[in-house]
C-alpha cells in the first residue's frame, strides 16, 4: 500500500510539473507566434497592393540567402527539417540567433511571393524559445528535449488553428512510425494553450466544414482507397521534385546569394508563363477547390516546382502550406477525372498529401476532423493511411528517423534518418510481390541477353 501511494505521488508531481511547464511554453509560443503571423500578414498585404510585386523575388531570395549565410549558417534548409534534426542530434539545442534571422528571411520571402509555408517559422519559434527556457531552468538533455517538443507542438497548433492535430503532428513528425507517448500530455496542453492565446489576440484560422452526406457503399469506399494511392504517388512526386531542386542547386557552382538571384529570375519567368496563382501561400486556390471550383489540372505539379525552386534556391519558410495546396489541387484533379465531388476530394487530398509527404497519418486524420468536420473523417483517414504507405521510406523531412518498415518485403535500417535509407527488396518466396519481382528480374535479364546477342551479331 505504501509503495503504491509513493508511486502515485511521484506521478502526480510529474503531471503537475509538466502541466505548468507546458502551459508556460504554450503562452510564450502563442504570443510569439501571434506577433510573427501579424507582421507577416501586414507585410504581404502591403506588397500585394502592387500588381507586379513578384518582380522583387530575385532581391528577396538574395537577401534571405545572404542573411542565413552570414548571420546564421546553421539555419540552412527549410524550418521543420532543422527542428527535427536538433531534437534527434542535439537534444533540442537550438542557437538563439537562428530564430530571428529565419523569421525575417521568411517574411521577406513570402512578401515577394516565394512559394513557402508559414508553419516552419512557428515551429522554430516554439523550439527556439523552449530551448532558451531549458537553458534558464538548467534542464538535463531528457527534460530539455521534452520541453522543446512541447514548443514544437505549440507552434504547429498555433499556426494550423488545429490544437489537437497540431500537437500530435509535433510528436509524430519526429519519427516515421512511432510516437513518444511520454510527451503526449504536455504537448496537448502546450498546443491547446498556444491556440487559445493566439485566438485571444485576434488570430483567425481557416476552417471549412464539408457538406458531406453519403450512404456507405463498397464502390465509394474503393474509390477513396484508390484516391489514397493517387495521393501517395503525388507525395512521392513532390519529394522527388524537392530532391531534384536540391541537386540542381548543388550543380550551380555559385555562392548561395547568387544562386538565390537566379532562382528569383526563374520564378518570375514561371509566373509570367503560368500565373500568380502559384506564388506565396496560395490560400485563395485552396479555398476555391474546397468550394468545388475547377482549377487547371496541372496546378499541383506547377506548385511543387515553384516550391522546390524557392526552398532550394535560397528562399526561407516551411513546406506544409504548399503541401496543402498540392493536396487540394491533386484532389480536385482526381474528382474531375472520375466525375466526383470536387470539394470532398480536395479536402481528402489536402490531408492525404500531408500524411504521405510528412509521414504523419494520425495527425492528418485528426486534422480532417478539425478542419472539415466529422462526417468526412472515416474516408479521409483511410486515404491518409494508404497515402502514407504508398509514399515509401522517403519524406520531405530527410532528418526524420525511421522506426518501422512499411512492408516486410523491403529491407531498411531502422533507427536511421530517412536521407540515409537505401531500401533493398527481399520478397518472400511465395508472396505475390515476390513472384512479380522475380518475373521482372527474369524479364530484365532476358532483354539484356537479347541486346548483347544483337550487338554481337551486328559486330560480326
């Protein structure tokens, strides 16, 4: 009896401790994020008054790249990726200088029309401020890491306007296929408090309940599953385009600020070729698809290209808002092809791309409820999980750590960062996957032999 009471007392003190710490983190992050969002809104409103504001893109990307290179070189890359890296490699330690430099760089990038998101800076605000708070409280590595994760969750919850999904995202995004259960309670507290603080200071959020009324049928359920496969392919395409943009940037033997100038010029040319629809956050297009309006079929591809160029050529910001755009646009295309409701599949696509590209199916499924209402949730959840599996062992966040295999027929090293993963395929002898891969291997060898034989004959 005495032993049980001692255990309960320790647990109660631990809960109380983390409730207070998480609430503090939520208040601090909520206020700081509110300031950032209001400054960003004010700056983008000013530049949007001018019809050709995007002509400032070369200068904006140049300034962004120069600030990061000379003031905070550790801040290269897009935001959330660096936050994840700090948690895994440095127990949540983040240099204080990184936060203001990246915030200013993001405002400059978005104000000129760079295709980035605003969630990355908010996650960085949360991680940076809680890292400083951990220093003041002299926390050990374990408690520091836990408090920084709370700050990340508060940042996501505050910028998304989805306190539960944002809090879960902050935990789920760290690993592929695993969640740190010891951080769930404080993350929820930090996320809810941060969201309430931002709301109290006048931050408004996008919520769009979908009028989704349908009787369950096998055909519609199969359609949703096929949509999940399509969104998984779109996630794969986005990740590969991001990698291609990075490789293109590396091949340009120029200082980063000059690469940024070139990237800005490319974005101007693409804008003149397509339209201004693909600049900035793209919230108008997202809203249009969720209201059932048609948009160009290629919109999801063009937005992915704009985002890859912006982030890999010196721009600063997050990637989740572009993911929302790409997902909604892909869902619109899927609906048009099969004669389905555009609003419904745009909503499902929005969260499914998040699940696939960021490897966060649970957060994405909860977000579907918070953004679009409960009636669409079961179908969105199915599409999210399928998209997550279809994307494979890759991510828009290369610093995520792999915690499970998405198929027993694929050999990958668990515990490694995604960017270091090299999948090897070992199909089971009697599995359908094994039979197909074996046939493909035999066919490849046969074609190779035929080519060699044909080449020998020609030589003779």
